[in-house]
C-alpha cells in the first residue's frame, strides 16, 4: 500500500507546486477539489489545505470539515487553508492593513517544534495574501511570526485526535528558501510518512496493477513519438508483452523524417507497432482551412477515424492505452470547473466510449518531469526522453493560414535546420521547447542579383519547467545569426527569419 498525502484544492495557482514539492520528497500525493467528499482509506496519512483566490470572509468561500479530517490524520493549512482553519474554530480573519505579498523573514518561536526542525531561526518565506489572522482561536498556539504578521504559523493538539497546523506563507514556492524542509517536516515528523515513493517503486506497482487490470486481454494504443505515449506504452508492454498493439499514424504534419525514425526506434524497443501513412487523407481534408480551431477539429476527427479503422482489424481488443498525465487530470476536475477549452485531438477523446473499451492510463498521476524519470528507470532511450514537447496537431498549428504539402515541406526543412543547430551547439537541452513557425507573410529580399518575394519564418525557443509558464530563451546573437543564414541559404522559399521574444503569459508557447 502506497502512503499518500491528500491535497484539497481551493483554487490556488500554487496547488500544483505543493504536489510537485511533495513528489520530489519521494512521497505520493493526490490533488482533489475541496468540493469533492474524501474517500477515506488507510493509505491517506495527512491532508494539506491549499491557498485560494477567495477570502474566507466571502459568502461563496469554500468550507470543509477540518475537525473531521483532524480526527483521522494531521492537517496542514497553507495561506487560505490556514485562515479557514482559524476562522472555523472561532478565530478572526480580516483584511490586512496592507497587502502582504513577497519575501518576508520568518522567525519561529520554539526550536523544538517539529514543523520547524532544522529550519534556521530566521528564514526567508514568500507571502501572497490580502487577509490576515487577527485573532487565533483559544485552542491554537502561534509558533512563528514575521515583522508584520504576529501569527505566521500556528498549531493545535487539542481540537482533534491529530495535530492541526497552519502557515500564512507559501512553503511550496522556491522563494521560501527552506519551504521544502518545512513540508518534509510535516510529512515525516508529523504524519510519519516514510519517503519510499520512487520511480522504481512506481514502475513495480504500476506494472503489477496493469497485469491485474488487463489480465490476458489485449490493449490497443496510439503512439505519437512523444515521451508520454512512449513511456506509457513501455509500462503496458512490461505488464502484458505482445498483447499490446500500437498504431503510429503519419498525418503528414510531423517533423522531417520523424515518422521513419521514430517507427524504427519503436521496433528496436520490441513494441508491436504498425505505421500508417495517412498523409494524403489529412492534406485533402485540411486543404483551404485557415482557422486554427477548425484545423484541430479536423485533425482530431481524422485521427480517430484512422485509429478506429486500424483497431477494427484487430480481434478481441478490450482496452485502450493512453498517455494521459496528471496536469490533464487536474485541469478537468479543477475546483474552478473544467477548462474552458479542451483540445479535441488530446488523448483520443471519446474513443473509449465509441469503441466500448476500458482505459489503461499508467501515467495518470505523474507530472511531466516524473514521466521522464520513470522512463529513465525503465531504460527508454534519450531519443524519446530528451525530446522537446511537440503539439498534438503537429505542424498544422505552426503553419499560420492554409496548409499545403509544399508549405509543410518548407517548414520541415527550416525546422530541421533550427533543431539540428540547437543540438550541434549544445543548446538543445537548455531549451524546454523549440519550434519554427511559417508565417502567412511574404516580403522582398535580394539573393545574388535577383529580387525575391518569399516567406518568413519565426523561430521560437522557451525555457520552462512544465509549460504552465515560460520565458523566451536568451540564446546568443551569433548562434541566431548562423541559424538565420542556414535557413535562408538551404530552404527554398524563405528569405526572412525572425526570433520570438514573447513570454508566457501573456503569449502562448505555440502561435495557434
């Protein structure tokens, strides 16, 4: 039985960071909307209440039964979670005299307090709240303060069977310099967790679970060449061997030579994979279509049709394998409601119902960086693990405007120059994602003695941890100049290269 921490999400932008910190401490955790009833099981060893955009004094502010939780396991409230804890037990929370945002110096009151074991007497923390606790309930004791906040942390051992603790700062962000140690103290010294959730343990547990779920039945899975589907397929393959049937569709929108290269790599991994050339089908349906969302819908629909057709040729398929990862799951069950826009191509939406199959999702509770660590644990090549993310609709959303085979070829060639230069210069692994965008813009140029009127491409490279936010990669000017010259000299039809220096937000990583 894997020990776990349950994080109740009240809508904070930092909730995923809490989960990532805990996972990095080799402890398994799950995020659950605060509105969902807890399904209690012996594996739950503690609960963390997240921050929130709400004030606890808002009429619509979410409330949970903290006393009932504390009678089962220790509870830690973070920011809103701490203020809610104070309020429901009779304390006072009011607007701060001034918004408390940014770095603060935390001093803890008792060096024997388990939450602050091995924490410096004065430690930098990150504040982000407009309310503050002005009076603690009688049963709570303050255990830390800052210059502006008398109650930066507090605890009670008398209101429930297990300790209740609150902190009015965000231990999960990197600006709280010893925040991860504070979280570790809660996990280890207060909840009694053993920090045994490692990639090796995950692989062993997941393979056993897939064996039990699937038995001797068959699974079909679409592969994309990306890290998620590749790691998921290899875990399923470890569990059921040749009963996994994989389909890799060439929609004509992959990178240069990617279909052949990736298909060959899959076969060397021992996967039972069939490559399907469907370029002409996709090009025909996309002809003349300029709207990006319409492109996505066409690609998603055609992919499902091709995949269904290939799956229909297989006999007795009972399960569909997918590379769903945890951010996808969190987004769909957010406390603030489902995401407003769900990309139609993502994870073969709707197929399980249409094809009357069960779902096998080995990576459903992993973040992207954890997927890579698991992939490394099971011996997957860096060909897959070190690859940059690539959009599901492929080059279709990197060609602004209508799509033609000629434009795809032009973009593939330019993109190959960009990516090859990043690799040859040693910059590829310093960039989280890079790609080339073909713009619907032609401009005048001069090549030799001839006037040209050709296309422009934009180079995009960003640094990020998980794609939620991203900064443009500050690459050397000399390197960018070389890439520009190489593209213009080698790719017929392009005479101008620009570099995108927009960050996310406000821009997105992809252009469409």
